[in-house]
């Protein structure tokens, strides 16, 4: 049974509508592209954040956890959402952050601190150990949530979003970090539908094993899933000018904001695959907007710097 506080929080969420993405080249291919707007659920606990945290938090509350501890990068959407929900629930939170404490905290870290999250900075090698082994020692009452909220109860929350899709479709697309969201969707998707995860990381072939391991813990009937590794743009949180150009155009045409780490890369990939004729005429595709728009704040400056570099190199060559 869902804890009353979580029930109330869920009731306050916005509606994740299905919205058609229209563009002449999509129509010409005889394809329909729709977006499931999980970014509209909440400005902070948006997209897959609420989906993944819902039953993890329910479990934490049911075992009377005294503190939630997790890990992530300095712009982590997961930690940002966890800090906020912990604050709303009156449950202390702490996090291990990859890398050194920056001289000036970025806006995501400032938010986390303001919501009372204790931040511990760890070296990249210690972070890797935490990722592989989890916390070496716990205080009584600590509830450990691995990177990206990747625990089995997260799958159930993600799977629930499928019950909200009231149109027929052939292919579901989702961005992947830890691929927990992909696993949750595969676990509940009928085997007549295909699902494609788009990896945000470079060299993320290991995700197939990770998903399989997560699926081994739950009932699953769908074998028609894959992880596309071709649209990482150089690696996690790396971008290229053509990705930013794509996002700028998309935002202008569709009036839907995208961030460049997950949903932006996935949509670039979907557009590219449609152009290449990967999907069959008559197919209806649904792309999941996994939110995380707070992470966009870190990109404006980086984006501008990259674009400047790009323009300079063009000027120098001419
Ligand atoms: C906005 C956003 N989209 C997608 C993902 C990837 O989700 P997962 O780690 O479940 O693959 C994340 C990370 O949690 C995210 O923050």
C-alpha cells in the first residue's frame, strides 16, 4: 500500500499528456511520432524521477528509514529530485558527489544543500567503488539508493506509466543512463511492442547485461528490446554543436523544452532513424520525455563556450 504522504504528493503532480510531434519529413515517411510528456509531472521531480522514486521511497518509509543516502554527479537530476522529496517528506538526505567540491557550487548543488541534503565529495575512483559495491558501512536507519535510483521497486513505478498510454503504438523509445527506466518499461510491455533505449553514455554495451539482471528479478514477457549506442555525442553529458542546433530547432517548432543529456540525444536519434528509413510506414512511435530540465541550467554557459569555440574554428579556417 502506498504511504499517505506519497499518495498526497502524487495527487499534486501535473498531467503527463501524450502529444503528437509533427514535422513534414515524419509525415512523408508515413510515420506518427508522439511524446509522453513526463516532463510535465513536476518542475523538480519530473520525468522518470517520480516514476523511479515512488516505490523506492514507499519501501524506505515502510522500513522506517531515518535517512536516505544516494550518489550521483554534480548536476544529477536524481539527487536533485531526491533532495527535494526528502525535504517535502521531512526525511534527511545525504549524497556522495563524484569529483571535488567545486569552488562555486552550481545551481543544482545549491538547491540540494538548501533542501538539507548533506553533500560528500568523493574521488572518481572512490565513486567507482561505491557504484560497484554500495556503501561499506551504514548507520542504523540509513536507506541506500544506488546511482540513478536503480533498485527493483523503481521498475514498478516506471511500469505504471504504460497504463496511462491510451493509444495503440508499435515502438516505445526511452533515454538510458543506468537503463533502470528501460528495464521498468520492458518488464511491463506486451511482447507485440518494440522498445528502444538510447544510451547517453559512450561504450554502454554493458547496459544490455544490466537490464537483463534487473529483469531477472521480475516477471517479464517482452524480448523485443535493444539499446542503441549510436547517439551519445562523445559521452555522458558531452554534446556537439549539431545536438544543440537540433534542440534549439525542436524547441522552437514543437514548443517543448529538451535537455541535451538524455531526451535531446534520444530525439536526435529518433529523427535520424526516421530519416534513414529504420521505421516502417504506418508505425506509431512514442518517445518518453524523461524531464530533468533543471540539468539544462548547467549547459547554457557550457553550450555558449562550445559554440564560441566552434565559431572561432570556422573563422580561423576561412
Ligand atoms: C532526465 C533523465 N532522463 C533519463 C535518465 C536515465 O534514466 P535511467 O538511469 O533509468 O536509465 C535520467 C537518469 O536518471 C535522467 O535524469
